[in-house]
């Protein structure tokens, strides 16, 4: 017998006890297993505690997901439940509930929609939507409607650099564009109406 049980050993003990001894329950400890008589009330409470722990772990591992939720104006309540003390955000404590704080942030994000800027951004948008928002639409047109519903302004620098340039195979890598534009010390900045006047 090993002196310390691995997770695989523990799983085997769990399965054996569950299938062969229904009146017993196996409890895991860091280096051993404890087998005792089953108590339904306590076992139910333990399962609920484990489920809550797993849910918390999943929410902590969500990583980049909350940023995407914020960009598309999603529900951030789950995130603010983890950040009940807003001092962690560098602001004085406010007595808002997580729901109130989430609604305030969601409202500000709706009022100030983000602008997405990327170079050859189409495949990045496909990947972002597939990973974080769900199944992709069947057609490019439906995808375009979906993306512009989430991100009203999308700027593709590759498209800007190659649109109407007159070349069949334009140079469009960032290195090439930097080389072409590096001689301009102060780029011209203007509103769309001044640039697109007819």
C-alpha cells in the first residue's frame, strides 16, 4: 500500500465504496481516505459545499471571459460578487450590492461603446465570438450583423492600408506599413466629414 494516496487512488476508493457499499461514505483527506457510515443530511451538505467550491473555482478561472462580457455589455454581476469590497479597485468602499455595481458598469459600457481596432481583424473576431459568445452564424452576412450589434465600430488597419490602393497584391504586413509611414512625423487627423467630403 502506498503511504500517500494519489488522486487516482482516491477516485478508485470512491468508486468502489459507492458501487459496493451503499451504506458507507468515503471522505478524502490530503494523504488518506476515511470510510464511515453514510449520513444523508451531512452528505447532502458536503455535496452542496463541494459544488459551491467548484463554482467559485470556475468563476476564478474565467480569465479573459469577463473582459469580453464587459465589451459586449453582458451581465457582470457574477464578477462583482467576487469583488464585494470595491477598495480592491482603488476606490473608497461603497455600499452597493454586486447587482447595483454591475448595473452601473453595464450602463456606462452601453453609453460608451468600445472601438475595436486590429490588423486583419476578421479571423480574430471569428475566434473571439466562437470562444466567448457561442456558435457562429451560417453566413458572413449574419456574422457581420452579429459583430456590429456587439461592436458598433470595428477598424481594420489592414483594410485601411490596402483599400483602393491600386495594387493587385499590396504589401500589408505591419512591418511594411511601418516602413512606408515612418517618414511622416505628424499624421493628419481629421473628422470623417472632412476626410470624406464630396
